[in-house]
């Protein structure tokens, strides 16, 4: 990924991923500043864990949905739901085991990376 795109993604989503006062789950731990988005790590993780089903540009394949250009908060929310064991649809058995392995930072990184991809 080129340096300019990486800088744009970090700038655009760094603030969006910071905890917002008054939202559910607001605690002392979440009031601290979010770690910077690591686009390079997200791109590697996407290629390793997501690309086979969602495609090389996250535009979806077969029954796997398009993720490109979805809002970061939507992607982050879905990954957190899968990680928590919620059933969200027919692909839950495939998504949940992968999401359980993701840290909060992995989820934030993936959400920022995927939402930056053109739809």
C-alpha cells in the first residue's frame, strides 16, 4: 500500500475509532486514546484471514458479502458481535472462530483498512 493512501487512512479513521463519551461501554479503559491504526498490519491480516472469502478487494465472492466501502464502525461492530458469539446469519459458523482470535486493535485496524477500500 502506498504511503499517501496509508496516511489518508490513518488520518481519516484514527479519530473515528477513538472512544466517544457517552456511548455504551464507556469506561475508564475506553476513555484513553485509541492506538493508531496500523494499516500495514491490517492489510496483512486481511490477506491472511479475509481475502479467501471476501475477495482480494473485499467486494465479496459467492455468498460472502461485499465489505469494501462499508463504514468502519459497521465492520468493527460486526466483528465484535461475531467475536462475542452472536449469530448474525448463515456465515456465522465461518466468521465466529476467526473473529474470536482478533484483538480489539486487530478489529480497529481491519475496520479502517476495509472501509478505505473503494466500493
